[in-house]
């Protein structure tokens, strides 16, 4: 077979492969792109409370800038994000260190440590709603048994965000711990041996060796948790529905209510696209940070 | 004279012919007409639909149709409905609806099929559409179109512990002032119980608050403007929030029917203002069966104007088989099925069922059931279906009512500030109507 004929056969094979895989590729792209494009299109529409739809241009985005509820929701979202992320990273690293060093810990105990994140958030929300009920729940019973004053937990505008952050951290800290544990297991032992020879204390070893080497892993865990935390919905919807008042009304909860309770799908789409942009922004920022701490 | 002659010679024969033709149609009615079809029912997974769907097989046997049930919790059901209707999809044939909440909105959006003609012409002999609660049928009629058929009758009623009242030397309250006085006395007489509990969760407040507002003599709208800042409006806001703040459980701002029923059933509340539908839940385990009294909510300056609502069954305007869908609606709201549901504790929207001997026997088995039925009779005769503002954006109006009450429970605003802020937001909603 001549070179020209061989090239023609190869080109034909490539074409055939492209043609055969095209339907699957087009279907996949369409499935990803359609909801996004449709939401962008909806963001340019207004829906009256009777469902009547009109093109509104950027009106939804202009409205968003002057919407007190939007700014309040953004503030609540950021507060919850920062508080939960800090708690989960700190306790996640701690739990990972405990699991790493307690090598003789039975498998069942290790499984128990990481079991909360396997629980559906709705179940976790219902469970904590009952535990934290100021009248009927076990939390206040325990506090009072210890001689401490009871708390209103989820019913207090002041404490609702820390309480929700605690619930989320209870559920997701083990997930962070699992990622960090993987990172710990991949650290080079030679560095630790050198530190030991130099007489470094356990704290110094952690501060100067473990933590810097773990940073890329910790940032990866932070990226994964950030996406979820900025879209915080399920636990709040189950426990407070954004209350008391608007004290836990995150952007996602606000957008849901605007769309599905007040039927303003256009404005809700604008809110959700703005939230998506914030999530993308956070992921990009963390990605840059990961690049900076890589070793 | 001419008018009387016209009535005798023209109108009466026409009515007679109409009656005869309706009877003839009823005689021709064939439950098997749509045999082989599948009807999709979007259901709220609440006690009403649960009781109804116990008899799903009976419907399928009677009609030869298949009933496909798409069941969700209340808010998720609405979420699904919004998606389906905005897409003009025919996926749903029949859906459950609360006319008092979303009736104006769904009717204006054109989501309800018009049942007026079908309820008149396409009925089985024993259906008796006139036997359904006229108040509920009226509440489901928008722009002259009948949009849903009532499945049940319900409203908030007053549950109180007769043993605690007796211990504290109290009589059953007759007025709202009596409720406040009883709460005050119970607080000192028995510190182990919560004196009073009602809904404090923001979107749920309007259901119980509306009853208090109407009893006090207030209205939501006066001269086209929101009137929460009227003297009666302020009194209602102040009384409702004060009862919950001073005599309610800690954390009441997160309380809806689940928490209230649990608290009362557990013997930890002396008075509860909660839905009549919760009777079965409250009586579970039997602990409250002998020590509970039930009343419509005690009177205010305007007497008793209880809140009376009911779930309805609507046919989707996008359904491709509205006639078959109507057969399901008709079966589900027929006297026979509603009697069966009543025996499961679903209050019937038909006075004839409420008088049925078998149902009366069930009622007479327990004194608390008698009081429950007596309260429901008052709801049926005196009730108002106004829960929140009678505007298209009713669900949103409930948010602002709830916000005002929560601001007062949490002492974040004065009554004047809370009502003024709510009125401002509500006037904007009314203007959109």
C-alpha cells in the first residue's frame, strides 16, 4: 500500500470514529449546556405573579443591585461559608492527624469517625432539628444537667448561623479529614527522619514540615467544600427555612423562594447565576492559591 | 303578572327539561367510559391524600383506568407543579391545590381547567355536587370558573388540657382575653408546661394569625391598602406575638404543626392553636384522649370568624384528557369516598357525610371527637377562607405577615415599626395585583 493510500485510510478511520462518537458528544454537550443557556435566557425575562413572561433585558440584574434581601443573603452566605470552612479545615486536619497516628484504631471506630458525611443532609437536618429544639431537644437537657444555661439554638437570630455551621461541620469535617489523611499518608518519611535527627519537637515538626507539605491537600479540600458551602441549602431548608426572620436566608434559599414560592423565575435565575459566578470566583481564587502552595 | 306568567309558562318548563336532561345524563353515566387510560395525579403527601389513596385500587377497578401517583411533600409538590406548568407540559392531569393560598395566582396564570360544565353535566347519579360545602366551592371559584373540588374541610382550632384547667381553677375560654388570662394563670399554677403554643414559623403564621385578626375585627385590606397598622391590625399583631413571646415555648419562631403537635401530645403544652387535621396526630398513643377539650378559637370583639379552608382537586389546563381526569376528581370527591376518608379522621366537606350514621357512630365513640366535629360545624358555617391577603401574590403576602409577627416575638421592632414595614411591603404587592 502506498503512503498516500495509507494516509487516506487513516483519515477515513478518523472521520468514521468522529462520526460514530459525534452523537454521544453532542448529546453530552447539549445536556450540560442547555440548562445553563436556558437559565441565562430566563435571567433576561420577567415573570409576573400570574406567570406572564416578558423580555426585561438587564432589569433583573439592576434590581439585584438595589435588593436589600440579595445583599443580606450574600452576607449570610459569606458568613456561613467562612465560619464553616474554618471549622471544617481546622477540625478536619486534627481528625486526620488522630486517625493517622492511631494506627491501631479498629476499623469500626475509623468508620464511625467518617460516617456523618455518608448521611443524607436531609436526615442530618431532621436529626439536629430534634436535638436542638429548645423545648423538646436533648441539647438543652444536657446543658442544663451540666448547670449551663439553655440556648435557643436555631431559633435565635444571633446563634442560628453558628449553629448551622456546627451542624454542617459535624457532617463534613470527616470528609475533609479523609482527604487530609490521604495527603498525610503520601508525605515523604525522609523529611521526618531528618527532623527527628535534628531534634525537632512534635509541634515544630507539625508547624514546619507537616502543615506546609499538607497545604496543597488542604487547599484541595477547601475547594471541594467551598463549592458546597456557597450553595448552602438543604440543612437550612430543613431546619429554619431561612429564619428566624431572615437570619439564615442564604442566597440559595432566597433564590429558591423567589423562584418556586413566589414564581418569579426570571429574577430567581438572575440570583442563581450571580451565585454561580461567586462560586466560580471562589474556585478560581483557591486554584491560584493551590498553585502558590504546591511543592 | 306578566313576570309570573313567564315564569310559569317558560322558565319552569325550561328548568324541568334541564333537570330531566341532567337526570338522563346521570343515568347514562358510565364509569368505564375511559377504560384503559392513565391519569397522573400530583399529590401532596399529607393525611388527606394518604387517606384517599388507600382506595386507589377501588378507583382502578371501577373505571378500568390506571392511576399514576406522583407524591411529594407540600412545598416540593408546588415546586414540581410550577416546573410542569411553566413548561406547558401535560405530564400532570390532576393536582392538589389550596385555593385559599394559590387559588388567585393559579387561576390568573391559567393553570386550572374549568370544571363548571363537567361538575354540572358529567356526573354520576350519586355524586351530588350541590351536597359539597358551598363556602368551599365559592372559595374555589375564580372569575366565574369552578377550579377545584373540595377534598376536606379544615381550619385552626383550639386544643386545651381540661385537667390543667381544672387544677388551675379555670373555665374553658370564651374570649381571646380569657386565653391570655388562662395563660397567665397557668404560668404560675403549673410551671412544667408551656401555657400556649401556636405557629411561629414565618411562612406558617398567617394560617393561625388570620383567625385572630378576623376575630378581633381586623381586615387585611381596607380601601385598597394594607391595614396591618389599623387599630385592630395592631391589636392582633400585638396579642398574637405577646401570647407566643410571653407564654410560648422557647424557639417558637421555628414552630409549625409538627412541633406544636409533638409538644401538645407529649403533655408539655396547656393550650395549642393548631389545625383540625392534627387531631389524629395529637391523639396518637392515646395520652391526650381523655384530657383534651376542643373549641373554635375563642371570640374577639368581632365574635368568632374561624379560618376555614380545604384542599381541592384541580384538573390541569394542560391535560390532554381533562374528561378522564374529571372522572378521577369526581370519584375522589364523591360521597362514598369522602365517607370512607372521614372514618380515617379527614373532616368531610359534605354536610350529608357528617350526618351519616356510620360516621356519627365513629364520632360518638370519644367525647373529644364530638367536640372536634362541633368545632368543625362552626368552621363550616361561620368560616372565612381568607388566609393572608386576597391577592394574586398571596404566598408572598404571608411572608410579610410572618415577618411582622416574628419581629415582635423576637422583640426586634415595636408594633408600630413592624406593622409599618409590613404595610409598606404589602402595599407594593397589592399594587401589582
